[in-house]
C-alpha cells in the first residue's frame, strides 16, 4: 500500500483500506508499527527556509504523530510502536538543526504516547540510528568515501552502520524479549561521538 505520510488528509482512507485488508487476511489487528519514513533538509541556520522547516517537521513529526493517531484503533493489546529518531538528538553536527529538532520531537512524543497507550499494553520506543549507509541525504553515508572515513573516525566501532543493523535492532525491540521495555530511546550508532 502506498502512503505519503506528509499528507495527513489521506490517513482516514488509508486506515480503512488497511483495516479491510487485515480482515481479509484474518488478522484483525496490527502487532507492530514502525515509523521509519523520514526526510532531512540540511544547511546552516541562514540557509534554511520556512518551506524546508515545514517539509522536515511535516514528514518526521506531523506525519508520525497523526499516523499513530489513525492506527491506534487497529493496534492490538500488547502491540509495539517503534519510531525512528537519530543519534543527532544526543550529539551535534553543524547544519543539522531542523532535522535534529524534528527527531527530538519524535522522541518526546514517543515517551508521552508510551504513557498514554501503556494501559492497553502497547509499548512505544524510539530507535536512534547513527550514520548509516542508505539513500539518506543523497546516499552520502554510503557513497562519499571522505564522509564515511570522517564519521568512522568518530565512532567507537570505527565504521558507519549498515541498514540491516538498524533493521535487526528494530526487530529485537519488537520481540517479546523486550516486552517490559517502553518509553525508551535506544541508540544504534556503533558508539558515535561518545
Ligand atoms: N541513514 C542515516 O544515517 C540515518 C541516521 C539516523 C536516522 N535515520 C532515519 O532513518 C529513517 C530511514 O532513513 P534511511 O536512512 O533509510 O533513508 P532513505 O533511504 O532516504 O529512506 C527514507 C525512507 O522514507 C520514505 N519517505 C520519505 N518521505 C516520505 C513520505 N512523505 N511518505 C512516505 N514515505 C516517505 C522514503 O520513501 P521513498 O523511497 O518512497 O521516497 C524512504 O523509504 C529516517 O527516519 C531517517 O531520518 C537515518
């Protein structure tokens, strides 16, 4: 199913379609929701426009918040919501202010929603990846050798992360082994900028 998470007005129709699909599959509820979609617009303070700001917050914060709100009726007792943040909420890097602030908001809403949804047994946590070799930011962490080397040198494990390593951490967080964990921020960054 396609969904543009910056288009909150489409969430009602999306949720209805998803609900009908779940019924067809004989699974009436969702067990895990991972809010992974995210965008970054990077630049120094004076270069960031109001449109850049709205794009980043509209996707990362507004989209995440209202998608969870739309999906709440479909969440099973004991289900898990995992929101993808960033190591940039702990350490700083120039030209990342709006993106970092949006992820800090994701972490704050994760903690509050953990309190709100806890009575239904729903766990809400955030995963904060460090620099990871994906398409993000034009694929810089994957394709720009200079950037990779620079970041690796500031990371305890001496390299940038691979997408599977974030996926494995999310799968672990979704597992029953961590059923007593909620309202937490888990950083998966190889020890970036300690
Ligand atoms: N890579 C890193 O170093 C890093 C570090 C910290 C945190 N993160 C976070 O990790 C998450 C995944 O990013 P990534 O590294 O895998 O980057 P990516 O390769 O650029 O993937 C971003 C994903 O978000 C989707 N997306 C963006 N805007 C969307 C929208 N409006 N509606 C629906 N989907 C949308 C993209 O879909 P399309 O492909 O269809 O556009 C893509 O699948 C993001 O939240 C990012 O902020 C990444």
